């Protein structure tokens, strides 16, 4: 869609500057724009597999994210933002429902889809509040097109080769002799290569361009809720060549190791989609160059979206939130991909910029309270002037932006069912300062002081000097999991769980199975 962009450094920086400066003040309304509503427009920007430490505003000096940095400077950065279950489907279920993993029912990625309907869902709640709702890019709903969850319109790009997405159809209309999936790397490969086709065909560019065209042509009288969901920087790391070269010789953060992770040094397999293995420093750097280039390319598209929002005169009346579903280990502790209980995977970017008049608060805040993807739904619903009609676990972030921290959660439960191996099966608990991890396969416990050791290099669990602290956090975990029954806690002790437990009793299994059969699907596989 659209013409291929001019890639000269001068024009690129000019475009970034325009997008950044557009947020410094409230611009005049563009000629021909719809009459303003009393409600703000709502813009949810998200990516897939974006580490919390890979944003310039978070303190990373190596990465180039000027547009995300501007959102942070014009709003708030949540320094302790987490995903409770670090893989795509359960994380996006939390964002959709405002619920914890136990309550939305998805505890891992074992083939169960997001159910076709929950009592409260973000786009449906906003539609009920008077919004036109549109989703562009990766939704992770399945089977595709069988349910809209309250979206008036969805324009898909999904990570699957089993059905035709809107992006795939568009790609083939532009390049019928090319295969959009033939990028030289498989889906979870650790390597990096430049995108082999013209940049205008890249899925990241398509997602950004589709969002830009929606904004340029929107003329409906109601305010909009626009969700723009990029698949990058999820592997394969195949940004445009110019973005890859930007980091090829850069001084990038090196993978870190600790006093506990030697068990992960050997490769988990001979392929390029390993989940653990000690690769040489050159390969780690090259992987990170591809990942960083992918993040920067997403940032460029976000800049185009913000610039278009500004051109329509809507920057000062739009609530903007950026986040992701989970991080990426990228070789830290010899681990790759996702599903792990460590900060590289659990801590995510979460940035909020509010419109004029919605919140009276200082801009450029860095907020340290522990927040999670379940908090996105109530944040947008509050911004829309709506109400949540059923019980949820999330809380609106606007109260923290206003400085009202009383009653905020003290700890956050984290978990993931079996992934890659029976040994990857864990529950964790954190307050943003300490993290306790219980590995359900064999009872291995870990304890980290995140204030002094944010890279989790020193496991304190075996240190007698921290025995009392370990016992305190173990008891906290027991208290949190006791409600789940004897499979989790029995006779006051945490129980081993060597078998898969991908869904909780709250997952509507019979409803989902009936739904799949009604659509001719015997076994759901994304």
C-alpha cells in the first residue's frame, strides 16, 4: 500500500522530528476534520516481543526509538510494567479482558485459543461507550474472522501460514510471483537477515501504512478506538537492510549471565529455533542488531501514525498507549525466545500519553508501581468515560498518573505452563524489588534482588543469609496459590506439577470446543 518511502537519512530525520515536535503542543484542527466529540480518540499501539529495556526513554543509549521516546516525554513511562504470562495468546487475553491468567483461563501456549467471548472485552466495552472500533495487524484471535470481540472492523496480519490474511492478500496483489513468508529465516530463528523484498512490501510497513490511511480518511462522527498491532520485533529478525546496517557495528548491550544459569549453556537442539544455548558473542550481537533494527522500524511507523494524527488536528485529544505482549531473552542467561520467568522476557514497555483535559498531571513522568497488561482495559474505558460492567483484575493507570498510589497492588503473580520442555513450568511473584520463582517441575526456587541486581545475575535462594527472605516470599506465594486447590498447594506446601496444565477451570473449554467444531475445526493450531 502506498509508495515506497525515501530512505535518505536527511528525510528520515526530518520525518522523525516532525512527529516528535507534533507532540509538544496542541496543533490547530486540520481543515475538513470531523467535528470534535466530547470523548477523546483512543489509540493503542503495540508490538510483539518487545523487551522493556529496548526503548531509549528507558535508558538504553544504543537503540534509536525517537517516537516512543516522545510518547514517554509527553506522558508517562511505567518502569515496572510486566506481562503476567510471557507468550502471545495468554498475554493478549489479559489485554483483551483485564483479567489475570487464572481468571481468563490461559496459563500457557498449548494450542488453546482466546475464547470467542468474555463478559468484558476491551473493544466491545469501547463500542458500548460510543466508539467506532478498528483493529489493524496482529490480533491473535482464532479462528480468524469468526468473532470480532467488539471490533467494527479488523484488517489482519497474523503469524500463520494456514490461512490467507489481509496482508498476505495485499502482498500477493502487489507481488504475485513472490512468497511473503520466504524471508530466509524460520519463525523462531535466532539469526538476522535483511528483508529480501522491497521495503514497501514489509509487513511492518504495511501495518503502519494501513493505520495511516485509516486516519487520513476517517470521517465518521463518533470518536475512534484504533488498535495498531505490529508483528515485529518478533523473530525472524528481518528488518529492512538500512535498519539492520544501522546496528551492524554498533556497541550493543551484551548478553548477561549469572551464578545459576550454566544449566542452559548447552544447545537445546541443532536447529536455529533453539530455546537455550551458549552462542558466540558475534552471533548474539548479530541477533541483537536484527532485533534492534526491527524495533527501530516499528518506531518509524509509529512516527508516521503520530504525524498523521497531528495533521488531522487530533494529537491533543487522543489517549495514546504503547505496549507489547512480552519480551525476548536474546541470549541472556543462555536463553532464547520467550516463556521464561526473567526480566528480559517479563518486563515490557508501557507508555501512556493523555489528551488535554483528561488528566491534570506532570508530563514526562517515570512511574514505579507494578503494572500489567490487565490494566490496559480499565485505562481506556476510564478515558472513554465508560464503565466496566463485570469483575476484572486490572486497575486504570490514570490514577497512578494523577499520583494516586494508595491501594495499588503490592505484588503481582506471574506464571507460565509447560513450554519447550517439561522443566519450563513456573510461578513467580514480584513487588518490583524482589522476585521469587518456583519451578513447578522439580521445586527449584530462585530469589532475586531486582533493585541491586536488575539483570538477575545472583540467585539468592541458596544463600543462608537470605533464608528468612526466601521463606517470607515462599509463604506469600503459598497464600496467592492456595485458592487454586491441592494441585497447587497442599498441607501448606507448594506442590510439584510435572504435567501440563495449560488452562485453568475458568477457561470455557466446552464452549470453545463447540465453537471450533461448529466452524469445522477439530484441533485448533495457530
